[in-house]
C-alpha cells in the first residue's frame, strides 16, 4: 500500500472555503479504482492548516492517480490558495488498510 500524508498551509482568506475548493479533486480521487481512502482534516491548532491522509492499493494505483486528468487540475485549483509548498510523507508499507490499535483495545 502507498500511504501518504500531506500538510497544506492555506491562505487565511481561503481557509473556510478550502473543502469546496478541493471537492472536485477529492471526489475524482475517491472514485479511482486503486484509492483506498482520501480523507481531509483541519488542524485544531492552526485553522489555516489542512492535512490530507490518503492511501492507494499499490504503486500502479499511485501512478494512475498522478497520471490522471484530474491530478494536475486539482493541483492547479489549489495553487492560488496556498501560502507555501505542501509538506508530504509518502511511503510504501505492508498492509491493505487500517489495523486496530493494540495498546488501546475497547471491548
């Protein structure tokens, strides 16, 4: 699985509209066959920072994502609303989804 976390520093005047700005890109990515998840969160410490957690089945699915028509369109839609280049962690890891946290079992 390809596991990716990206931090976006959004201009203050765009922060409240960010989810609308990225909605077409989000919907198109979630519809990709190899996408496992594509989930946005907003920082509780910085209202202008959004974090995207995404995963793809494998390298082929990741390549299909970055080579899709909606990928460059999505990046260009984001560009005028960002303060800085996004920060990313992208790794290939074992697994196909979320595991339960062993240290905090419920039930």
